[in-house]
C-alpha cells in the first residue's frame, strides 16, 4: 500500500473562489429576499461561461505552463520533477491558503487558491495526479480533534466498528468535517454531520464491501431495506411494533443511522431532514447497483459508472452544508433543476477524488473493486496510468463546470443559495485535502 504525499497546487484565483471568500467572511445578517443580481454585476443567463483559472498580470501563462509540464512529468512517472515544475509556477510571496505558515483566516480573507493533489506515483507507477480543485479554506486541528474524539466515542456507544475503533480514529473523520464545513465552528453541529456520514459509510462497509464485517451480496437488498427504516421509520400496528423495535436495536448500523439522524434533527428543519432522507435512499440505490455488478461478475461501462457515481456519492454529506452552517436553503431552491445539476456534478467530482485516492489501496487487494480508473482501463484497453490521467481530466471538467454554473446561479440567486453554493465549493476543497492526508487512503 503506497504512501501518497501531499503537495499544494499553484495558486489560481476564480470568480466563485472570490464569492466564497466574501460569503464566509460576511455571513451574518443574510435575509431572504427576491432574487437579484449581486451588487455591481449584470445578470448572466444560466450556462454563460465565466472566467476561470489563474488571473493577475504576468501570472497566467506561467501557471498554465507549469500545470501542463507537471502533468507531462506525471505521465512520464517523474513525480519529483512534477512537484518542482509546479513549485516553479507559484507567484512569489503568495503562499497557498491553508499551507504551513498561513492561517485559515488568511486563506478566507483573500481569494482562495485553486489547489490540487500531488503528482505522485508509487513504484508501480500508480498514484494521483494533480487535480483542479479549491484549497481547504481553514485548518483547525484542535476543532478536528474534538469532533473526531466525540465521533469515535459515539461509534463505540452505538456499536459500529467494534474492535476496529483504532482505524476509525486514525481515519480522522472529524478532520473531514472540519475541513469540509469551514463556515461551521460548532463542534456539536459538525459532530451531527459526522455521525450521519460515518453511519452511511458503515452501511457500505457492513452490507456491501467488507466480508469480514458480514457483507453478503445475496442479502444486500434486505439489509438496505431494513437500514432505510432507521432514517424513515416504519409505523407498524401495535401488535408488531415492540418486536420490530427490538429487532432494529440489534443491528449496530441501524442504531447508528437512527442516532445520527436524531442528533441532526436538533439543528435541521423538517425539510432539511426530508432532504437527507431522500439522498440516503438514492445512496442505497447506488449500493444496490454496485452489488448487482458484484453478483454478476460484471465490470460496468464508463457511462454507466459515471451515472452510478452521481447516486453513490458524497451527496448526502454535501446536502448538510446549510444545516452545519446554521441556515436553511428552501426545498424548492434545492430541487430547482439548475441547482440540482450543479450540486450533483460537484458531488460526483468529490466522489471521483475518493476513487483516485482509494484506487491504490484497492489495487493491492484481492477481488474486483470498482473505481473510475479501473473501469476506463477495462473499456478503453489502456494502461492504468493512462486511465488515472483520464479520470483526473473528468474530475477537472466536473469541477470547472460546477464553478461556472454556480457562479451564474449565484449572480441572481438568494443569499441562502449563494451561501450554499459557496459551501459546496468549500466542501470540494476540504474533501480533497482530507483524502490527501487520511490514513484511510494513504497507508496503514
């Protein structure tokens, strides 16, 4: 299992990145009002391309050239050269937000930089190339530790990952919550979101992926159906209700799902809870789809896999952006087709980061694992290195599309929508930062 190091990408300022900075430093007093353009701007129709990429006199060409040369170096397996090329593309005197020597506040106050994972390969030529992605907007180790400690204690209490809590602690899911939700500093709210996320991942581990934890493909549908009743309770006749309740309490995954939603309900409005229920139901459909591939011994095509990654994704986590932030995006706005398109594309991109970072771990394991590079290599008949590069390009396209479409939506959207879109953008950066450093994907 390879150990992937973390290197920040060249700075690059973006319209949405500037919007994130503004929203996260002036988030108080947002009031619901009729849709209007941002002050000093002219509304643009949805889909209008906005400038993206590096800005600043004399910097664009250098950064783009550095990015291109870094990718070429990565293709050639020259990880060290790739890092040197990327470092050469930096603007003197402008450290990347969140890098050593900078605070989360300094990263938020200015325009956040686009960030990417290191162009690093292991001795088999397998690794993660640089990715087009915003940086994490803050790094608060003390807050991360507090949330992680509480999350591990809760996992012990509900009974998930019994005997494996050291791995849960090492994975540092509390750090993911801290990084992905930079506009929420209440550890209990972050803990509520972390509980929901860890319960969803436990569902995957216990029922879908890990035979050592009891997963069985032939029982997957039954298990997931029962698990869903933990988040959307079944109301049985009185004669059957007590025995049903006892049965629900016997499975630690169901206990965790119920407990996580109960905690979240302290902060979430009913419409936000309903939103999460919907996203979890969709997630479980994705688990079933992957289970069908396993039972058939079939590798999906690239198009099918990408559609799958939209539903089997981090979307349930991203959907809690406003809950953690302490505001509510109206259900009608969340469901608006253009908003849905942008948010689901961001969720797919975030999940492809997971594919790329978990790929090395899965490549070392026996049995068939599904991730985008493997699917591309199978369909296109290319090397795994080439498939990884193509996967990174797909990720980058999704992130750039989100950036453009979110900016267009933000120009005429409500304050809540603008803040939510900024929160999703911040989630992408925190998610990549966590994957780049978590032992869950980078080593024992």
